[in-house]
C-alpha cells in the first residue's frame, strides 16, 4: 500500500502507511491490491479490508481527500461504492501512472526552486 501525504501543498517525507498494523499484519499484507489477487479475494471481501485500512488512516490523520492510484485505480467503479469513509475519495487522474507522474512533477518543481 504505497502512500504519500501532502499538507498545505508540501510532501511529508518518508511516510509509509502500508506498514500500519491491521489485524496483526501490515496493511501491505492485508489490504494491498496484490493481496486481492494472491489470495483470490472477491471484490467485496477485498473492499472490506481496504475500508478497514482507510478508516484507520482517517482516525490517524483526518484527511480531507484520499486519492487511490496504482493499477487498482482503473477498477474504482467496482470497489468505490463499497467504501465507507468520511474523506472525499477519488481515483488518481493518471490511474496506474499517477505515482510516476507525480514524482516527476515534484522533482521538476524542486529543481526550479
């Protein structure tokens, strides 16, 4: 479960929410999209796991917005309706390419300051 946290337009460095413990294991091993495939979970079961993780993130950080990226984001119409969170929820605009596009934009911006 890759993650990035921005506050007032600034990236919070070295954050890895995938290391949070959920049901005795890391979120990476519990709610990542790869786990859905590896464990052959239904969309409903996997969405319940993801929802548990997102609720945990909300309790810790109270985000206004959560953006889901990565390969799974192109399937957002399947699992978003099953997620019950307080924050606004969006799929990443560039879906699976969102991380690399965001990193490139961030690097370009930093190189000009």
